[in-house]
């Protein structure tokens, strides 16, 4: 069984037991006491050495069986070579690299980086906000470059990220490296739990998404420490095998102490924390998107002036703003062509049917952000509401008729009715009938006023009989025959009458004209009686 002490013994006897000619003929580094310098990881041990031309290399031997084949490392080596990414080190797989206890084992050879781990660099520069922010920016650029070529390190943690004397980043240890040619292979290395999504342990195959969660943890930690250096001491970063977050935090991230400490640093951190909380809601790492793309996506604004419009008549305005360097395209779903626009702008359209518009933002690393808005198109309701009469006497029937098109519901007063119909009412007084129709845009009302006509009313007029104040006596003397006939003397006493005062029809509020009453004359009445 391979052990680190046994591997060390073989390297000490390189002339016999190191089979890689490149390493055998070089000088392995030693400390002041002459001991071999070795860096031990979870699966391998690395011995730095220098060739005769002064270049530094790393001789790497596995102390755990990870079942990697020569074919796989050949694929990784070729992928790294053609990527032309400076932070990836040249690597070569040597199938027969070392003899340990009489058995032959593979090794790898890669360019050696003189530098410190990213955790040590953060601690050494904790009082330089400028350097830590620059480190975060470089880390973000490195992540974007990997994404642009669909590459992933697979075990991203502080021990596998080195910072050289020029403050440049380098990735080392490619046991779990992913390139598209390895798609579908088993994901057998899950990395340090404090850097990994909880779902990583259940992940079956490798993919370009292996690093997304780890990248966010590292980037967020760098920015937080740059803002508040005391976090290093609070979370004992120098003495731990992590940065600010632990695997226990991921069980209830929003209630974790680290989350709350970072949240207190300001609004800009909340956006990143939201991405982290969103990541942890997924049960499959293959559902994740690059965090930098999600942050950019939050900055892209694409909206419509309304999500419901009236067919033909109502114009819809689409507006967008992309506040970073990118190519912006807009198209209507179903159309094959897409038109390029400025990063900020708007268009106005009339729609005749439901439509979806897509905004495509192509970033500098060829990541595509897609946003869409869907517009529903409806016909606005049309109300036809009438009555067969609008002026009536009380209890006279009135027929209401209505026909409402494109409505979801119709009410007359508070009673729901069909969209088309009639109704008989018998109003007792002036009233207003309200028809309410509801369509996709809300409720609309139409009212009818039914007015009452006044009924003429004549009050009974009592004309009392005139009273005769004095008695009247009539004396007729009998004429004598053969005597001249003379008319009898009739004596009248004065008759006093007081006719009552009667109000006019106008004063009684009657508009109807009536013929005048005949004049009353007592003298004419008496004369008529005498002439009978």
C-alpha cells in the first residue's frame, strides 16, 4: 500500500526509484537541514525540483488510489495546452513515474509556481483593502475565463489556488479537472466540504458546473474580509482549513452567523448573499448558473409598460437597460431573426395577439443572459344598455335591455346576470340602474336614469252659500177694478254678501289651465226668479 513515507524514500533514491527522466536528472528542493521539501494534499504529495536550466517543476505522486488513467490525463493535458490560460499550469502524465516497494506507479509533472495559497495571501494582506479587492477582481476574471471554455477545476479550495510574487493567480492539482471531452465521467472527488455545495456529495458525473458554488464562497469571502478585516480573527481563518463559511452554515444559511456578519456590511453584499441563498435551494449542482452571470443578470432591466393590452388600439412600450459591456439583441418569440440594439433603449408596438419578446445579452465571455416579457392581448368589453322609456308614472313597467361583449361577468345593480338579456322593473320613484361589466382590464359601469312624471292634483274648492244679512219683505196690494192699475211697490233692503277668497290655480301650483268659473250675481238671480 502506498504511503507518504514510502514515497519519500523512493524520491530520496531518485537515481534508482524515480523513473521520470525529467525529474530524475533534476535537483529536488531541500530545507536548511537537508530534508526533502514536500507538500501533502488529500490525495497526493508534491516534491518541487529544478532543472538544469533553472526552471521550477513539481513532481507529484498519489498516495491514494483515485483510478485515473493515462488517457484521462492526456485529455486534461491537451485541454490545458490549447486553452492558453496563464493561470493553468502545463502538466504531463507519466504512466511509469516511480517505483515504490517494488511496484510501479504513475506520476505527473507540472510547472512549479512560487507563491502562497490564496488563504495565506489574504491573511498576509488583510490590512490592504486595495490588494484584496484586486485579488477578488482577478479571481472573478479567472472564473469567467474558465466558464468561457466550459472548464472546471473540480476541487476549488484555498490549497489549490496559489498567488505568485506578482499577485497573479494559478490553479494547481488537476485530479478533478473537467473539460468537455470528459463529459459523463464519474465525479469521484468531491473536494473540501466547507467549499462545496451540500449536493456535491450526491453528484454523479463531472460537468462545467463543479466550481460554481466554490467560486462564490471564495469570492464573497475575499470581498467581506476586504471590507472588515476583523472577520479573519473572528472565524480563525489562519488556523482553519476554510475561509469564512463552514459546511454547517449551509444547513440554514440565512440564520448563520457568517451570513449575518456579511449582511451587515452593506447592500452590495446582500445581492451576493441572495445568490448564495438561491444556490442552496437547489438539490442538484447542475441546476446552478455562474454567480457572476446571476449578478449581471440582476442588473439587466427589461420591462413592458403593461402585461395586458387592448387589441389593435393600445400601444405597448418595451424598455431595456444593460449597464455593462455586452451585445444586446431583441426579438419576438417565434421569429428567427434578432435585431441588435444599443445597450439602453425602447420600442413601441401595437399588438393583435399574445406575444413574448426576448432580450438576449451576450457578455464579453460569451455568456448569454436571456430575459423575456409576455404580453396578453384582449378585446375591451363593449356595453350596450338601454330602457324602453326613461320618463314614467309610478309602477309603470320599464323594460331594460343589455348586450355586453368581451366581458367575463356582468351585474345589474348587485345581481349577476348573463352577458345578454332583458329585465322588467316597476320603479316607484326616480331611480338609477347601474350595469357593471368586468373584463381583463377591470370593471366598467354604465347607468340609466329612470325619471318620474308629476301627477296633477286639484284640491276640493268649497264655495260657501252667500248669507243674507237682512230679511226682505215683499208687499203686493190687490188692484181695484175700474181703477187705474199701478205696479206694486217693491221695497228692497240692502243685501250684504261676503264671498270667500279663493286662491288661483297658479297659486296652488297647478300648471294645467282650466276654463274660468262663471261670475256669480245675486241681482241677476232675483230678476230671473221674478220674471218666471
